[in-house]
């Protein structure tokens, strides 16, 4: 899951929550695997409700997980580093060793 600041909300009082899922599709012989991503907006909520909304979504999953919470505070460099650590933007294939 991902929560992001709402564009135009200079006071950063609201966040939009997205769920991001992917399936690694089996490749053809000698081809690289293909990652199919699904990004779904779940809604925009006041910042003080983000944790509760995420907990509710996790409870409804077939395989609940403990969230891996990362804060970037809107810092573009921290966001870039996090994307690199997680294997890139949805729609890309992570490179070995990254």
C-alpha cells in the first residue's frame, strides 16, 4: 500500500491511499519474466486516519501482512532511494542485484 500527499494540499492534511499488487507472469522459453502491475486508488482521507484505513485493508486481504512503513516526508531523494530499493516503479522489472 502507498499513501501520498494530495496535490494542492499545501498543509498536507490529507493523503490518497493506493494498493499496489503485481503478478510475475511466466516467461516464454529463454525470455525474461514480465511483471503485471495493478494500482488501485482506495480513497483520500485525513492524515490522522491513514493508519486505520491501512489496517482495515490488510485485515480484508486473504493473506494479511504486517505493513512495511517507510516515511519520505515528501523528500524526492528519499522517494527515489526507496523506489530503487523496492525494484522500481510499477510497470518495470526489477534488475538482479538492485
